């Protein structure tokens, strides 16, 4: 049985990639397969990569404040491509008031700045494993 | 996790620290390594009297929404005693997209002000006399274009170029390294940076056309030693590129400026800033044969570190920022920005930004630390640490040069990997409680208890549409023939070589948008995509 497969990316224009790279390394050390797509990816590119690579989860990182728009765009693209069973998680500078709204949009988990790395790794891997079993 | 935490016995960069230092820990004659403030090798500061003659410039980085909204924030800051301005641009402006561009819309006005045309720059500084106020611009890939729009705003105010004071960040190498708002590949990007420096050397005698920056590599995860080594590697690369186009080192070096982070490890940071000045003096003198004493006199801006601030117990960030500002002052900064304590969440609120400014004012006027120059000189510990950091940063510089110098090392992704690995180590230490962080891994609140948070800044919903609409009206109003001619001339100089600044100025005056000018460069230079080793 292959390990959980995670597609990580930064949509939008912000270049703060410290967090997403740290998470990529931490997930790899925890045994996950990680495909990091890099900066300034369109939501179409991200969903296409998740489909091509048979990803179990999509993780995006946004630190510019554009998280509501970008998460909404990504979730719509995911539905349009028939990947509704691949959970989407999001990290970044997310004010508490936006966390509920993101969850209501359909984001499976939100990890605002300050979340313990171990908690993020555990959250991503358990969501990915569950999605993998269900598919 | 822990009850009675003790501080680590190594610095943030991992240098071991003894319990006690004595005169025996300081090698040889200190006199040669220190000199006097304002004299070679400038370890103690670039000027003889430092803050007794003139306090540092208090320069809070600010910008959001439309030019009018940001103009109002500038007036707010100046009324409260800020002494200069520092412009934050939104990501579309930094990446050369107009506000109406499909990829721009979600980001317009978010992390800075939106500038689409020179008219926006005119509005940004409406009622603020550019002859009297020094302005810092955090702009890089589009620095040449933004400078052109700023010069048009100055022309409109009737202010001669020779009167303009301020700093253009214009350090494209650290964009590839850490900050990531690059557009074009490294070689044409270096050309644009150097075009700006060359133009400014001739026409803008009071303006710093580059701020060579270690700050972003530090924020992206590297340590103090790597920050200093990488900054010097970039400074060498720009100097070599300018010399290669026929400029003399003494012709441009006095206008080079620098930018360092000041984080929480107080003595290590002070030692790093002192070591930076000595290191640059030696490079300027030994490597580039500087004869003008100003060429080896390093001046810098310090921003405190956003990554040291925490979302948990946000009021603690006020204390963290105060310590970092103190470090910058003890390290001899020429200008300082203090982060807002709510900055882990959003653009700082008016309350937070006022507190940042007050922090600087209290340190300047009440604490007494500005009373005498370089007050930590002669401390056994600080002098020892200054020597150690200089040596260790020299080793980092040598490693970059072994990889072919800054440009080549960055193209290979070598320093990017150092930075990411160092960030991962830091995060692991934090998550496992190896490095104590108050309110996070020690003395944390019980789960679920929400700390006091100020009212967060809210971007006005109508800003994006208004900005798009205004630019559309300005585009319609311009003289189409003058615009078309200026764009053709810009295309020609980009293709054929020669300094792009005169053509950019004509285009900006003719109403060309930041997106149009950037697209011209995109067509000629192509776009860079980071090699992805991940």
C-alpha cells in the first residue's frame, strides 16, 4: 500500500514559501509522498496536478490575505474536475473570523500561522489517509 | 510543555556562548578592529556622532488599498511624528500586473498600495512635499518602472531630481533567494537593477538606488551568520556587474545602502550589525580598491522580524518588537521599522502602527541608549561575538563564491536550500519545545482561551473596482500617439541594450501603465520559473 500522497502549492501571487516548504519537508519525514508545485500556481494547474498525480489531499498556503477568494476558486475548480473526494486544506495568515467561513466553503482543515507543526502534519496525513480509504 | 524553562546556551545561529567572558576572550588589539565611529573600519558606526547629531529615521512601512487610502495613512503617521515614508506596494504592482489583470484581482491593495500609472503616484503623494520627505520604496522586479512613475510625480510637484531623497529597494537577487517577487530571469533582472543604479548615480545624488538586503533571507529561515554572508555575496555581485559596465567603484559605492533584520537574540544581532560594517569596509577596500572613504561606509535600514512574532498572546509581540528595535539602535541603524503587534494576522491597525512608532520614540528619547555612540563597544562578549560572526559570515561568502558567486549560486538553488533547511530546523525546535517561545511552547494559554485582539484592519470592499475604473478612465484620456511611440521606444531599448530609464520616463509621462511597461519587458526578457527541487 502506497503512502498518502499530498499536493502542495501556493496559489495567488504571494511569495512567502517558508511555511509550505517546511511542511513539505516535515510531511516527507513523516512518510508522506509530497509533490510541491511551487509559487504562483493557478487553481487550474493545482487541480490538474492533483488529478494527474492521483493525490489524496491538496494543501495550499496563502499569506497575502486573499485566502477566501483563492480557496473559493480552488474548490469550484475541484468540483468542476470531479475531484470532490480529494480534501483541500489551507494554511497561512488566516484571521480567526475567516476560519469558519473557509470551513463552510468546504475547506477540510485550516491551519493559521502559529499552529504547531506536528499538529499540521498529523491533520494532513489523517485527512489524506481517510480520503484514500474512501476512494 | 515545560514549567521552568531555561534559555539555550547557543546563539540563534548556533554559536556556543560561555557563561562568562573576560579580556582573555578578545584577541589582539581591539583598536585596529574598531577605530572610531565615522572612521575606518566603521565597526562602531558610519558617522562620528551618530544619534547625538541626528536620530535614526523612523520609517514605518505602510501601504494598502488605493493611493488615497495610503495617502491618508501617511498623513496619520507624519502627524504622529514619523520622520520619513516607506511605501508598501501590492503584489500586482510588484509583479507588473495592472489591477484589472485576471491574476491580480484577488490581490489588489492587499499587502500594499495599488499603483497602475504615474497618476496614481501623483495621488499617493498629494499634499506631501517630495522635496522635504525621504521615501523608501519596497519594489524590486518593477523598480525601474516604479522609479519612473515617482519621478513623474516629483516633476508634477515641480521638485528637481537633485532634491529627491530616499531609497529604492531594487535588490533583485534576494527576490530569487527569498522574497520571490521576481518576474524576469536573473541576467536581464540584474541589467534592470544596474540601469537604475547607473541612472541614479548620474541624476539622483541624494537617493539610494539599491538596498542590498539580507532581511528576507532571514525571514525565510536562515540564521544571522548566513544573512550577513549572503548580503555581502549580493553586494559583491552588484559591484562586479556595475564595474563590468564601466562604472568606477567609488562612483557608485557611496550610494549603496543595506537592509538587515534585527531579531530577538539581542547581542548576536548587535554583533552582526557591527561585523557587517567591518566586513563591507574590508571588501570595499581590499577587493574593490576603494579610495573614497564613503565607499566602505555601510549604512543600513533595519526591520524587526515578523517571524519572531506570534499569533498566540499577541500583546507579547509589543515586548518582542521593543527588544528588536533596541538591538537595531545598539547596532547603529540609520532607519528603523517596528512591526505591528497584530501583524501575524493582517495589515497593522492604526492603533498597532502608532504603538510601533511610539516604541521607537520611547527608545530614542526616554531610554538613554541613544546618548552615546556604540555603547556596547569593548564588552568582552560583544567584541568576541562580533569577531566570530565576521569570520563565520566570511565562510558563507566563500561558499557562495565557490558556487560561482551570488548569481550562479542562486540559479543553482544552493542558498535557497540552506534557507529552507534552516527554516525547517527552527520549526522543529519550536514544535518540540527545544527553543522556548513564550505563549507558544512555554507558558501557553489553555486550549481555547482567546487572547485580547485589537480590531483587525479591513480592506474596503469597493477598492478594487474603483481602482480598475480609475485606471480605465486614465487610459482612455491619454494621447494615443505619444503613448504608442513611447512604448515602441521602450521595446527598442530593451531589445537593443542601453539604459532603460530614459525610455521608461517618457512612457510613464505618456500614461503607460505598470502592466504595459512590464509586458514590454516580459516579451523581450521572458519570465523566470524557479527550478523546483521539492
